[in-house]
């Protein structure tokens, strides 16, 4: 049996964190270097764009694996990768095409495998909660970012809801804005696409919202162009 710590011993214990800056710090705080996260929302709300932005940022802290099980090698994913300039960090990020759970686990067991893993999505890979627990037990030093569909403002399906209960950071994506609940602080909303967010507000308020749109709107913003993005 391991020795229990008294209060002072626990307070003196050191934890390794990721020194996030700018908008990422305001949104997620400073996560531990083995954090877990779920990003969920309805289709067409900006989940993929947020994930590609975040994946690029996370290459500062280690190699990234993006298991694109839902979209696979598709033009829509390719377009998002181009918009966010992932060619700049190409050596630090890998994309897989609909890689099933067992194959992904085998890949992650290899020496020097990526430390940061995106799985898109919980529903398409048909991830069971027991498999999620196995991932965390097998790879306690890795970071996992799960992507999920939503039903209302909640993750869709039993496994996604159970994973949400476990993770360190929960992110609802709605109307091109990310709404975080992080154990590490931050917790400010993150606007993925400002023009899209304004349009969404207009629809929600039936024309009563009068925010001024961007003069020359892009399809989606490039992360480095956002104020205090990095």
C-alpha cells in the first residue's frame, strides 16, 4: 500500500503543466501535460475547425495524431488543414484515415508514438466507455482530445456522456464559439469564426442582433491572425 501524504506534503508536490498563452490560456488555463478533453457540438458549428486550430497549437508541446474516423481523408478536412496552415508543422502531426480502435492502440504502443491524440469522433469509431478507460490506463502520459456529436447542449449517447464526466476539460461548440469548462482555469469563450458567430446570433435573435460583421470575412480565420491567439 502506498504511503498517504499529509497536507503539507501534498501542497509541495509538483505537477508538470503546459504553458499555454494568449487565447488558449484564457480558454483552457494551464493544463497538466497528460490532460483529457472532450469537444462536442452539432454538425456545422465549427468543431473540426477548432480541433485543427488546437492541434496546430499543440504541436508546440509534442507530436500529434489525428484519427479522422468520421471524415477520413476528405476534401473538407483537407480544406481546414490548408486554412490553418498545418503545412508549417507538417513534421509534427499525423493524420490517419478511419483507423479502428485496435489499430490505433497498436500505433500508440510503438516507441516515439505521438503524445497528443485526437479521435474524431466517439460516435463514428463506436468507442465504448470501457475502451476509453483502457486508453487512459494504457497511456497515462498521453493527452487525449475526444470529439463527439451533441444532442441539445450535451454529448450524444451513453459513452460520450460518461467520457465527459471523466475528462479534465469539456468544450461545447455552438454557433462557431467554444464554451469551455476546464479544471485548470481560463474558461473564457473562444470564438472560432467571428463572422459565422455573428450570423448565428442573428438567426437566434431573429434579426435583433446588430453586431458589425468583419469587413472582409474569410470562410474561417487563420489562428495566428486572431488577437492574442498564441
